[in-house]
C-alpha cells in the first residue's frame, strides 16, 4: 500500500486558506464536544488567541450550564445539546442572547455541516462518527480527536474526504506527531510507523493484581489528564489498538508495518522510520494543547501555554515492547484490522459497552477484553459500504456485548 496524503495530492494549503491567513482573517471554527477534555483545551487556546478564531457552533452531550456559559463567552452563533430532553434548559440558559439553540443528534450533525474553516471533532465514542462525516462533506478541515470515526468507518471516511476535497488533521498526539514528521511528498521512502504508548497506570502490575483493579485505579493515568472512558482504554491499551487502526487509514500503511512501543515518559509521541535507517520523532511535554494548537493553526503555528521540554531535567527516556499477554486488547485490535470490514466497528462498540460496565462496577477489569473477544466472535462481520450498514453492525455488536456483560454479572 502507499501512503495517503491528507489533501489527496499535496501537503500545500489550499489557496483560499492562504489568502485568509495572509489577510489576517480569523478562522471560522466549530467545536463538537466543547465541554469535554479536548474541547476544554481547545477553548483554552481560543481564549488565548481571540483574534484568530470566530466560533460558529459549540456542542455538548448533556452539560447544559457549561455549554451555555461557553457559548456566551466565545460568542458562538449556535449551541447544541445532543440530548433532546435538555432543549428547554439550554433555551432558557441562553434566552435573550441571540444565540441559536438546538437539540438532538440531527442538530449536532447540522452544526457540523455549517460552513466553517475548521471543525474540532471531540465527541467521545461512536456518536462522533456522523458529525465528523458531515464536517468532511461540508469541505471543512476536520481536526479529528474522535478515534471511533476512523476505527468504525475508516474506509468510508477516507473515501468521503477524497470525494469532497476535505482535509483531516489528526489531533491524537501520536498521529499528530506522525503527521508532523512524515514525508508525504515521498511516501515510498517510509518504512514503518511507530506509535508510542505510556503503558497507562497499570503497566507494572502483576497478572494477579490486574484481576482486582478498581475503576479509580484504572482512570489514574500517570501522564495525561483525560476522561474516564479513554483513561480505561489507556489502562487496557485498547486506546493503542484503536490508534493502530486509525494510523492504517490515515497514513495508508498495512497493520504489519505499524509498531507499538511502550514509552512511559510520554515525551516521544511517535516516530517514522525511513528506508535509509533514519528515524524521525516528534517530542514534547505531554500536553494535548500542543497537537490541538498544531491542528487549529495549520498550516502555520501558534503559541501554546505548554511546559517547555527540558531533556536534561527529564534525564532519560525508556522503552519496552508491550506485553501481549497482559494487554490482550492489542491482539484483538490487530486481529480486527486484519479481518477488515466491520470487525473494527464490532471491536469499538463492544469495548464501549464493556468499559461502561466496568466503570459502573458491573464487571471486573479482565472482563473488558474478554467481553470484546466474545463480541468479535458473536457479531456478524460484513464489508463496509454505507453508514447505515455500520450503524446496524454497531447496534448488533452492542447487543452481543450487553448479553456477554450480563452473563459475566450473573
């Protein structure tokens, strides 16, 4: 396979973007998932550079008060809560502001479709898939922080990106690092990609101790501040399995040429190995505002309030291969990518159900990967053709996973 360039042919910015930047015009920005951790970091940068951005829309799942405060602060034209039952609360909170208010999943998709320069896609879970597709179809640059968009529908998403001439800028620190050091003009020179992983909070735990992990222990990430679900994914290393699938679609390399390396300090965010033996890496203090700033400012750069990297103070950088026995999620992700079709959709859906059950105290930590494995065996895999096909498979996989959770509870 060959590497896919994000704009179809060249890494150069579109003329319209160049003209806007030259004129000093602010970027029109929509933030999907404005109240989550990525949304908050995005807003921090917007506050620090108010002249650079003109916020069109902000969305949230349920946090009405927080969403209303954000919309007022940044002067958004539209605020959308995805839970339709919260519409009246949001309308009351924004009464008299002139800010347009809407609710429900279709309204989130409409917000993502609005004509802007950039859409920050930070909705957690499969709920972010359709809005991300809508943003691509509008022709906006998609700053993609939602893993499930490419995991569940990578082939469809990349086809739509090419069809509408849109650009995807990865916000995950690992893919953003690869994007920064990847020679997209000479893809034939790329040998391998290396995704680094912190190893999460349970990296050094014994096999026996892993049988007794509590939700509080699983979400206590040593380096990154993240939401509960993604923190558990880091503990199981499912996040790295999902990132492997993402990297395959973003950069066009097969699974066999994408490596995972545990790097506890989280200073090197990922690497690209070239045919001449050179290895290029992007380094930085672990702060999501760095990749977010890169995506928001592209094709230029903007200042971000991150801690400067002092390698002398860090002292040493260490690496180790991931333990496949202790982290079975990595094997499951590779197998799903090898199987292809909707297998990654099943993987993701089952993992969401299993992680939620673990956080609710309904299943034990080892049951997360076991539930995903059972779901991959029990759900039907088919080729990826349309969004409705993916939705149907997602629903079936969730039903299979819920049944497996119930069986393990019983």
